[in-house]
């Protein structure tokens, strides 16, 4: 990529290329629109299933994206349905009542697409039904709950191969993460061998429930019938980052965990600690605990020449102090400027620095120079980014309408779901779980 050419279009392109690079992922063809209302330039009509916390977060963003219009919403819980309608503000028709009421919504011929943000155990059937009803699908992470559901979804997607399927792993749509992945691909971290990630909180992870009858509906995350616990809800985001950084899926996972602190009737662990092993000895270490929030959540991606510490909205690059010779050649070419180099070693360099600083000193100016230099190499995108949630939704609608590449296609979601399911199996059994051998 050359200077001047680094635009959002390039970012979307590079995001798609990077997406394809992860986890042995097959290239995904952009889908041509099926229905007349989703031909290029027209408005995508969509329905929304599950207007709870995440659903409303998405609807809030969708309300600002003119390429689509919400014509229907479906939720079995009246207060959430109402909140969804108010959030989107497009006066959608509502569907409620039985858990299969969404199928009535899917019968609508004037609907091009469906977005799904229901509890995990419901994802697979809803995705399959939506695809078979001819709708493009956006489904929240984790893509599916049980191992066999993955292949069932794949079959439905293959039978409806012109439909877009996008998974809600929003880091895939983050400019910051895409910059980080470009840095990795361009060698800024050297040989990347290790990802350490944690998602630590200090609360019980429960939602308040007034009517005890609603406990399982509202606190579905606590119960194994519906939930994959911390692995599905939190690790899913971070192990996907490791898959992306390594450009591979794990080969095995070992883990532990337990209900050791919040002994309140929950069925899922309040702490999990797992190690994923990738090809060539690379590893990812993940922990999630609900009794200390000190380290919060981020991913630390480590190579023999540097480290990236990254989370949504913030990324730092740290250079290794010792410049190592690789292949007999000292790799001093990546970073320019002695002060910047020193800064990167000692305090780190922000990936998304604040351009609006006033009264810039010498160091600030040198940092600015470094950012421009990164941009000139096509590593850094100067364009003002949208937040990843907005980007993933905009990307979904653009894929349907204009055939744009999909930021987080099915294969990435499937690789991610396998990590969650095998991780939980390792925790439950105490045994190392190996990935199935790939057919030759
Ligand atoms: N991408 C992210 O960062 C992110 C963040 C939070 C949640 N999520 C995902 O979003 C999904 C929903 O999580 P949440 O926190 O919004 O849960 P929630 O409980 O707040 O919302 C789920 C909604 O689905 C409704 N529902 C359940 N069964 C239904 C059915 N059969 N038909 C119609 N509606 C039904 C519930 O009534 C509820 O309103 C989960 O898969 C979760 O992992 C993703």
C-alpha cells in the first residue's frame, strides 16, 4: 500500500484480507443482493431478534446507518421488545409470544436480512431458519453453542451461498485492531509466539431480577442450558484475536476453572484459566476471574521484537530493548528515530495517539513524525475511525447491498466457536482437548 492511498476502502479491503488469513479461513465471496430491495444503492430491510442489552446496543448504532431500515423486531420479553422499538425509532412491526415467533417474522417477503442477539443456545436454529428463509444473517458471538451446530449452519449457508453471514466479533471491524494486525504482518513484533489475554472483573456477573420466575430468562448466562459461561461470553473475543494474530487455529487446549467464589447457585465457572497451543509452539494464555478487576481486559501480543497491548479503543506498542539479529541481519529498519525507539522501549507508543495535542514538545513532534511514517508505509490509517460496533453493522449492510467483503465471515465464527467449546471441554474434563485432524 502506498502513501495517500490509505483510505477506509483500503482498510475494509485489508480487513477482509486479514480476516481470510485467520484460522485457515476460506475466502468469502461478497454476496450479490437477492431481493429487489437490497440491490446496490437501495435500502436493506431487516428484522431484529432479541432486543435485550446487546440488541439495543446494536439498534442504537443501526438507527444511525441510513443504508438499512428496521421493519420488524422480535423478543419474547415485553419490556425488552418495547425498548428495542424505542431505540430503533423506525416503527417496526413487533413479534412476541412463543420462542418460535421469530419464524413468523421470517415469513415476510419484504425483509432482506435478520440480526440475532439472543442467548447463545438459540443462535444456531435461528441462523439456520433465517438462511433457509432466504435472509442475510448477522449473528452475535459466540456463533453457536454445541459442536454439531457448526456443520449444520455451514450446510445451510452453503445451500444459500448467495446470502451474507456475518458474526458479531466486532474487533474484526476495528481500525485499531486492523492496524495492529498489519503491524504484525509487516514484522513490527518480529516472530509472534505468545498472546496473553485476560478479562478480569470484580462483580457477580448477574443482572437484577424482580420476578424470580424470570431468573433464567434474564440471567441465562449463569445456566449451562443456555450459556457457555466466561469462555463463550468473554474468551470468544480474545481467542479470536489470537487466531487472527497467529493466522491459525489452535491444535489443542488445556484448562481449569471452577465455581470457587460466587457460590450462589450458578452453574458456570466464576473463573477460567486456559492455554491454547497453536502450530509451531505458539500459545495463548487466557484467564477470566470475577473477583479482582485490577488488570481489566486486554490482549498482549508478544513477538521477539516487540509487544502490542491492545483493547477496544486503545493500543500500545512496546519495542524489545535488545535488537535481535534475524537471519544474520539486524532488523533496525522497522522503526525510525532514536527518541521514538527509546520511547517505544521504555514507555510504549500509542497506536491511536491524540492528534489534537497542543503545545507539542520535541517528543510529541517526533511521535507525530512516527505516526506519519507509519501511515506512509500503509500500516496506519489516518482516517477518523468509527467505533467497531458501528463499523461491523455498516459493513454487514454494505455487504448485502453493494457486495462489499465481509469483515467477519462464517469460517472465522466457526473457528472461534470451536475454541470456546473445546476450551470449556478442557475445563470440564481436566484433559487436553485436541482439534480434530483436518481432512487432507
Ligand atoms: N459482541 C459483544 O460484545 C457482545 C456483548 C454482549 C452480548 N453479546 C451477545 O449477544 C447475545 C445477547 O446477549 P445480551 O446480553 O443482549 O442478552 P439479553 O438477555 O440482554 O438479551 C437477549 C434477548 O433475547 C430475548 N430472547 C430470548 N429468547 C428469544 C426467542 N426465542 N425469541 C426472541 N427473543 C428471545 C430475550 O428476551 C432478551 O431480550 C449473546 O449471544 C451475547 O453473547 C455480544
